[in-house]
């Protein structure tokens, strides 16, 4: 895992803590496994240290195991995740995101977007409403 003051790179994603407190997870073009997701979450928790809005750019992911999805919505994520905006782009990411939202049922507000600007606006509005 590579580490900078506000950025961590893992096998599966690049994670950045932005100045406004948003954690941005840019998933690499990988088949996301549970182990990769554990690295991503560890990086998110290390950077964020508090409950934060999370922007997940999943547009390049090839696939994601059910175990990886379930880990990303486990109770341990609640102290670090206020809400999640999922950026999607193609049929693969749409199916993965729908499966995550409908079957895994994350314990925080989650919504899919095709536009990063719309995703960021929703994160800001959702975070403000939950304070």
C-alpha cells in the first residue's frame, strides 16, 4: 500500500481524503476480491478517521465478488461512512451497483450516479441533512 498525507493507493483502488472531508475511492480496472476490499476499507478508515461522505468511482471495475460487497457494507464501516455515491458507467457497473443496493443493503444512504458533479451535490446535501 502506498501512502501520502491524504492519499493511499491499494491493489484495488486509489483513496483520497479531500479538504472538505469527502473520501474518494477510485476503483482500478480489477476483479475486486474480499482481500482487495479489506485493503480499500483499511485505507479509508486510516485516512478518514471519522464518518465521512464517500464517493466511489466504480466505472472501471471489472467485477466485484459478493464477499467484497458484503464487507464494504459490514457494521465496521458505519463509524467511517456517512453516505455513499456510486459512480457507474456501463452495464457491468450498473449490475454490480444494483446488486449492492438491493441485496447487500448498505447501512447508510447509497445512490447511483453517472455524473460526478451530481454525485458530489447529493453527497453534500445528504451529509448536511444528516448532521
